[in-house]
């Protein structure tokens, strides 16, 4: 973790912490806004339609699509949208999360930190790049470590806002693990801020969602403290 990131979380845990009252956080609809007919077309049909739309955009901008460099651009973009960047929109792509009995009786916090995050801002369709840090306290069930990474990736692969992404990761793990004791912190750069508009290349956005035991100040402080550990090997 970069030194400035460690300082950011160090500041968080040094500030006075209070328990979070459930009434203080009234989240709205956390589902990604989708039309009822979102999945009536096949992926191949979507690619064909998007390819035509991208061609129209490029032609409107004055690009010569007969140029060798641009001939396949529209199709490449269409395939990238459907099969990669926005693959997380389709529920069929949600990773299965196998759970196991906590046979070791491990009763402390488990933290998966520095999960690489690539998403897309739904306001400008520009990249969001950062790290997610996820933790839970088992109530008798554990999940494979890679499944936390895969869940973050699944919810990131769609047009997103960071606040919703953070909540979606927590809610999904709460459902998988059958416990409210799940937390997620995301620290990310938004190119809609860094590369356009104000063009502030240094700023990043931090969001957090704390469930169950993580609403308690001392548990939250422990979690944030782990994020300061130097994990450069």
C-alpha cells in the first residue's frame, strides 16, 4: 500500500469513533437500474447493435472508418462492452460462492485487502480504478478467499457509482455467509474527475459500508487498522 494511502486510513482510525446507529444510514435502492427487458436480446445480438451505434458515434465525430487502424474499432468496443467491461450486468455471470463450515473455529476478523478494482463510472462511462478491502466475522460459515475478489469484480463490471458498488459487495457477502458482520472499504480514482472537468489527478474517493459488528467503534477501528499493514512481499 502506498504511504499516502496508509496515512489516509491512519487518520480515520485516530479520529474519534462512535458506534453506528442503524437509523443513521437509510440506503435507497442498491440494485443497478435495469429495464425489464434487459436480457431479452442475446449477447451476440447486443454486440451487433452496439457495433452499429459506435460506428455512428465515430462517423459523427468525423473519423474515417476505412482507415486500417479504425476498421475494427466499433466491433472491438461492442465486444468489450458486452463480454468484459459490463459483463457484470448479467446475473448469469454472478460467481458461485461455495461456503464451508468453520471447522477451525476461527472467531476473529478475516480481511481480504487490496483487491484490484476496475469499474466504469455510469455518469461519463470513464474508468474507476482502485482497491477494495473486504472483511467479515464468521458465524460458523466461511467462504473461499478468491470468491471475495470475484464478487467485487462482478459488481464492478457494470456502469457504477462507487457508493452503490460498496453496498452491493457487502449485501452479497452477507447473503452468502448468512451474517450481518461484513464490511467493505473502497478507495478509487475516477477518471471523470482525474481526466476531464476539474482534472484533479491526485484525488481519490473513499467509500465504506459497515454491517453488524462492524458498526461498533472498536471493531471498525480494528478493521481499518489492518489496512495500514505493509503487505509488500
